[in-house]
C-alpha cells in the first residue's frame, strides 16, 4: 500500500523547520533562506549580491547540514582555472594510465564566492556546467549530483579587480538576491551570541569557537522529504490569469522606453517556478499575485538594462520595475 501524498501544510511545516534551524545559527536572513529554498526546490541557481561578512558561507553550511546535503565552497580569484572547479585527468605513474580527479563542483550545494573576481573563461565553464548539469573530463562525461544548486556571490560592480557577468550568463541564474546589512536589533543579537561562544579545547590546546561550531550535524527530515517537496512544487496550481500576468510583465520589460534590454522567456519560466515554490513554502497549493510581486525584484532586475538616456536622467532599474508592476495591475 502506497504512502499518502503529503499535503502542502505538512510540507510547509517541514520547510519551516529548516528555516528555523538556520535561524538558530544565522540572525536576520530569513528572506535569503526562503530564496535559497525556492532555488533548491525548483532546480534553479541563485546569485547573492552584497558585501563580504554577511554570513553567506555560514548560511549555506547550516542549510546543507539541515537538509543532509553535501556542501563545497570555492573562493574565486583572478588566477583560478576551470580545472580548479570542474576537475581534471591526472597521469597515474604506477599504472601509466589516467585517473579522474573530480573538482568541488561534484556536490549538492556549491558556494562560489565572489564569482565576478574570476576570469570570464572560468565563469563560462561554471555556467555551462550549471546549465547542462554535467561535466566532461577527458573523454568521459559525468553527471553532477542531484540535487545540485550553485549559490554564487558577487561584489558590487564598482569594486576594482572584478569582471562583470555578461547578460547571457546572468540570465542563467534563476534568482539574484541583494543582501542587506542587519538591522540594529539583529546586529546586537549577533554580538550577544558571539560573546557566548567561548573556547574549544582539543589535544591539550584551545581555540576560540566560531558560529560554525554551533552548526548541528542532525538533519531535518530525510532526503525523501526533500524529494517529495520538489515533486509537490509541480502540483501547485497556476491559473490562466496568473500565467497571463507573468507574460504581460515580461512583455512590458521589452517595450519600456527606459530599457534597452528586457527579459527573455527564461524570466517568465523562472517567475512561474519560483512562485510555485513560494506558495508551497507558505502552505498553499496555488500561486497568487503576492508571489509574483514578492519575487519580481529577484527574478527581473538582473535581466534588464537601462538605456543610456534613462541612466543620464538618474533613473534606476528598481524604479522602472515598480512602474511596470504598477502598470500591470492597473
């Protein structure tokens, strides 16, 4: 006898437990956690834009442990090579043949720190693997693990020593979330928690503990629960009216006089997928306009470009998107 299909409410509780686990370690990043869950449930990828020191690595590490997933981190630098991420074939002196050395990309959650500090060749190699979900090393092609999620971080473009991601590569990220500094209250809580960390004694010595020492190895639920949640996303109802709203929104970005680059069809697909996942996270079995408006910035802004005239007039992508959203519901 087959097990009953879990309800959206049951799965929402499971996903809420994950968010609460992360909240026990990371203060004030609940929206980022939601966006990461959306990307994971829909097999998308997410770009986090913001300054260093906002607990991105701790966040991803905590989530990977809560979900019982493998986690790798790569710090992008100017001298990084594609093989440093993908892997390579190495000569085995004992056998005279080649053996495969898989790179850190063979994981479930891959955090690529400061992706815009790597050369375009490295960026292209990573994004190709993201799109095809496989890597060719020598004469063999290897599929990446499932699930597979790239969480890339990017410094503000105006910083020196960076390579801006081209529009075609940015379009491959389902979401681009802009990280903010914590509020005063949140930062006070961060400091209070840090004061209580103490030291860890080992092998006759001691070292100051960090927040990483607090991350629990115990997972929430089972891998099967995550699979069921991913399957349930595809059961979330999307009405014909909602679909037409998405098409209208994307179409308006292509015709707006202040934009020289509008959204591709991939943006519409991303909005639908992300809205379904957000509905599930909030315990609904249907998408509503609130999902579209909540996700519009993360799905749309990195896919549009202002015209030279609009920039000269001091307009911003956020302002133009607000105009488009208001026009689409009027």
